[in-house]
């Protein structure tokens, strides 16, 4: 079964930030609720680039607030490439 982009993004975030599997973070604010350190943020975006085999330029994600927003950004980027 193919996983959705939202699910894949959520799994990467949970793995990188060591969040419990049962926690629903899809609508969580990255800065306010998850509060990753700058190193965690960098690690997170590197892990997302690895997962989706796509570059994620920092200037393009500067205004992104939630995990769902990241998933939408990645989905749009992947769709524009096909």
C-alpha cells in the first residue's frame, strides 16, 4: 500500500524530533508546538529531501507553519515535476 505524502512527512518529523508514534502532529505548528532547535530543523529538512528525493530550498519554506503545510508544499512540488 502506498503511503500518502502527509503520512510520509509525519513519519519523518516524528522520527527526527523523536515524537511518540500515537501523537497527531499534522496540524501542529512547527515553531510554536514542536519547537525544534535549529539543528533539528536542518536535520528535518535534510531527512525530508532524502525521503522525497527532492531539494527543499529554505527560502521556499520560510513561511510554512504546520506539518500539513509541509506536506502540501512537497505534494505541489512533486506534482509540478511530473
